[in-house]
C-alpha cells in the first residue's frame, strides 16, 4: 500500500469499523463532490487509485480533479496516471520480462547504480500456462505425456523462472500444470478488495496478456498491457493513460433456454465492433446483468480485446459475493469486501436505475434476441448464426481471398480426397473438421458450458454416436477444478469416449499449441488443397494461429465443439440435417441431444462446490513434483550461458549511457513491408511452431539443434536472436509487394524476394532505416511485446498505419518505434503510395502529444501524419529511446 505521508487527501481517511480504528480507507464520498455519484464505477476505481497515491509528484491533485471532472474531460485527451494494485503474467510474456529485468540489473550496475533496485514493488504473479502442447490426445495417459514433454522441452526456461522467483521479491510463480492465468486469477488470485495491513482499497491490475480483462467480470478493473509497460508498473511507474470514454452497455431480457454464454459473447463482440469501442471502457448495466452468473460475465469480459475496448467492467454485486463464496474465499474476507465497497459507493444493484451512472454513450442488447452462433472463419467478430453456418462456409469457399473468402474455384468446391487412417478408409473435403478443441479460459472457466458439453456427450453416447478417430479432439481445462466437477458429476467418462480426454492445463490449441495433425490427414489436405476446419471454444481464430493446415477456424461453445466433431464437418445445417446416423440407422438431430438450461443448472448446483476450489488451490504452488525438485541458482545477478538457445542477454541496453540523445529525423527509409488491414500480433510475431525452412530454424540448426528440438516461437521469447528471425515469419502474412501470403518481402535495392529477416539484415548492413506501411487495426490480437521488440531489432524506425490496436501501439512506444497514423481520410491508396518510395520523417525539436508532422518522399511528394505519442509521459519514453531505458536511467540515479 502506497499512501504517502504528504498525501493531500489524508483528511478523508476513515475507519471501516468504528470498533477497530486500525481498519482504514479513503472514503471518497467525503470528498464532498456531487460529481462522484455520477461517475461510471470503473472511473471510480481510477479515482480511488489517484487519491490514494497522490504525492504531488507522480500523481497530482490536478489528476484527481481531472478524473472527478470526467464528464467534461473524457473527450479532451486528458492524461491521468493509474497505479494498479498488482500485475499478472503468463510464461510466454513472463520469460522476456524476467530476461529484461536480469539485463536491466546488469545495465544499472554498469551505470553505477544498485542493481537490486530493479525489483517489483507491487505483487506480481506469473502463471506458467503457455508452454504445454497437444502432442498426445485421445488416450488416458495424454495428460501425463504432454506434461512430461512440456518439462523436457522447457526445463531451461523453467529453471530461469525459478531463479527469478528467488532473485526478485514480490514475484510468485504458479508452476506448470496448474491452469490458465486468467482462470486462476478469477478463481484464486483476485482479491476484489485489498486489505494491506488494515488499509482497504480496490483490487486492480494490469497483465501481460490481452485477455487480462476477464477479471473485469468479477468487478476487478484490469486490462492487458505490453510486457514492457508491465515491467515499468512493477518497478513503481504509474501507467499514463488518456482518460477514457465509457460506453454503457445495457443488458435487458432473459436468454432463451438453448443459449450459452458463448453465444452471448460472440453477439456482444460483433455488436461492439460495429459500435466502435477501441480505446474506450465498456461498463455493463441494466437488469439483464442480474441474469448472468460471474462465469457468464467473465466470458464476456474475456473477449474484450476482440471487440477492441480497453476494459469491460461489471461492478461488484451480490452475485459477485456469491461467486467468491462458491470459490472458497473466507467469510471474513467476503464481509469486508461488501462493507468497503458499499462505503465507497462501488457496490452495484443492477435492478436499481438510480445507481446508473452517466456514460459517454449507451447501447443496448436484449438477451432474448441472442441466437446460437459461431464466429469465423478468420476473425472473432465475424459472427454466424449456427443455422447459417453451412451456407456461410460455402459462400466463403468461393469468395475473393479475404477475411470471409478462400477463393476456391467453383469446379473444386466438391473436391474429395480419400485417405487411410489406422487401416480404415475415410474421406476429407472442404469443410471437414480436423481439429475440435474444448480449450481456453474464455469458456472452460464457465461450469454451465462445460457441464453442458459433458451432458451433450452423455446423450450422444447413449444414442450411439462417436467422433471419427482422425479428428484431433482435446480438452484443456483452465484449472484443476474443472476436471474435479466433470468427474464428480459423472460426465467425464462420456467426454473421454468421444475423444475429449484431458490433455493439459494450459492455453494449448487456443494459442496455436495444437500439436501435429496425423500425417495422412495433412497429406490429404495438401493433395486436395482443402479448406479444412478447426472448431474451438477459444477466443481467437486469426489465420495461421490455430494450425497451419486449418484455413477455416470457428469459435464456438464447448457443446457446439462436440457437435461439429460428431458431424465431422461445418457444412451442415443442424436444424434440417441429422448430426449423425447411429449404428441402428436412426437419424439423430442436435436437438435430440442438446441439454436444457435446467438440466445444466441442476448438475452445477450439486457438483460445483466451495470445497473443490479450496482443495485444488491449497496445493497449487506445490502440486507439480518436477517443479518442486527443479534446481535453480539464487544469485541476484543472472549468469548468462552463451550456449543457451532459450535465454540470452538482449542487446536493448548495449552502449546505454546516462546522457540523452535528442530524437532525430528519419532519412530515406525503405519500406520493409506493405501490409493491409487487421495485421495481428500473430502475423508480426508468431507463437507457434518454427518452420523448417525459416531463418529461425537455420539459426537453431547452426547451433546443433534438430527439428525435434526447435520447440515454438513462444517458448523462445527469452532469446532475441530467435525472435528477431521470427518477426513477420507467419506463413499467412499477406505482403502487397508480393501479392500473396508468405513470410517474405522484396529487397527493394536489388529486387530480390527473400525472407523478411534476411531483407532487414541487408538493410541494416547498408545503414538504411526501415518503415512498415499498414492499414486499419494494426497490431490487433495478443499483447505480445515481441511484436514491438522484433521490429525494433530489424531496424524498423516507424510504422505508418490507418489505426492501431491499443496494446500494440503502447508496445511500440515502449520500444521507441514511432507509431505514425494517417490523417482522417488519408490512406496509402488515396495518397498514391506504392511502398517503393523512400521516406523521410521530419521529427521536430519541440514535441507535443499527438502532434502532426511531415513525411517527404524521394518522389518530391509531401504529406502529413499524426505521431501517436498520446501523452507527455510517452514522449518522455521516446526521448529516452524507450520505457526500459527510461527506467534504467531513473534507477541508476544516486
């Protein structure tokens, strides 16, 4: 807790319990300001943080006034600081963060400072959930085999993380096999209200994963940031943010009996994408919210990045308290949570319209209008009613290459490819399902959809239905609690019989760790150039993310994942066609096996109980025996191994001095890549398998590794040499220079087509700066900092795009890469830019947030763009060459 002695708001500190004067809090209602009662609840959390941390240095009294005046200042790009109570990380983003901390300690020591100043000052929890892959499935020993292989592949990374847990205070590691970070956060880590030595304040956080917003469903304000920004927060630096607009999302009505929370979230995602909420908070209100469980709310909040908002907040109400009780939180804790939140007017009654705050804008959804749906085939916000899936897929098949098109010639729409699997004959065609994965914290955190899937599996087996053996089925729960209640309720056996064995506790297929498909399946897909499908209960389905051989990927609820697995194709109309014909020749329709809401709720009430959560989480930090016996060094400075291909000291701080160098204009830059709309961080910095013919593969092979030992890009984020070579290495990257998908570009001086890394290396050798041209929504998707670090290492000085996703723009700022934005109405096409010009970007001496600057071309053309440094603090980071350089200099001061 960070209340300072000189805090100017000390006079509003009160006792929460008159009988216990040591229990204190800032009573915001004692500010005596009527504006407080009309603030959105999410803004009240920002206000409390500003009041509690006010020191007239990093957080000023004027910041408090600006937040109180939110109604007037929200649209004026007013900058305010926010100091979250804690930070969460997962291992793909956590390893590079710990690598940065280790390198920063070295840099601080070289500059004459105390290296131990590089240490988290707020609680930081790192959950290892991104390393496990679906190498084995459909067998009862799949879980153990996958976990053993995970440890064998990642032992060096895990040793490094264990060193970090010893070397840094306030850093806790949740070992592999425990669950998915956001579900563990929801069920265990979340405090809702902090009690720090008797001082109470709201829980809040940032996380190095874009789906950190899941915790908003429990009334804890949190969102994803880049790893670079999270590192600064851990070192005590407040987040500098523009005071956001808050869109009120009113929910009314009651969902129909067959509707799942997945259907609701996919509907909300498409709706809010259409509304336009990028960079804004969304706050849910209205009587319909009271119809949703915390798991339902968390599902909606989880997919906040897919509709583009910063946060998706559900204020705490009685249902939140009931969830905390269900998940085993102590009665004493529940009592003070409710008492504190009521005292500061942050406890919500969704049926009381007098509590409805002012919003920037209000939009509404009648829950009774939601229909069963999926999203795809390439974007999460492309919702399709299940009744239209067959028609939509067939339309996409022949449509022009794009988000809703595969450009397959009409004469090939009926292509079939026979193949053999385990001695039996099968046929694949366009639309065949080859991956069916119940995966991701988005859905596995929700007992209603998980038990719904189990009950559907039970009914399917009782009707004699099965899943074809070549389909890669898997079940990867977000915590051990899920397996517990699936077993206790008796549905786990039926899931197993359909091939949905537990394969691991981690993100797995949702992040591309889907593992290999059977070789005969891959050969058949390749032979027929088939558009086959993956169906998953995840949150993202961007091209090339789930698996290289599934060009169509659909997000669906867990029951629908099983349904499409049984059908074996997405080219089916479940309302008119049977899902399958059983061994007796009887047609079975989906409606025959779909469980009712009442059936699901009855099982949930009986089997999802507090003792399960307590039993699982009491031993979470000690449950993995291999982790417990793992030996790691305990030195405060890390001893880098020059032979390591996993952990390497990054070059970011080489030659860093205390003296600032003024920013310089960029002269005669070449365009490395000319990209279109919705370029994701998966396109920029893939997380999946390392292709055998890639620059990263050549690097690893030259160091004596075989293909089997490559592991994934995500697992090698502690090694900058691998990650730089993996930048823009996604096989689905569409580069306008080539007019096709490939991880390649044209080296403009010679006209040669080469791998992106090889082209960048040539430009660096000749001393030429680089630029990337892009369209709308550049950097959408995961909050991976390597999507900014990689371009920095390639020599990219600036990105010029039509618009940016929030987290990626922040990451670019953090690395000192300039995010440039076309002025309204301008695009590369309207300006006649081909990307073959050379660009000079004029950086003035006097900089201001969001200032307009000039770009000159070697053709003589000049146009203007906006420099997207949105706050004075971001400009300070830019002057230092990035946020980490800024922190090193700050920590090195005597």
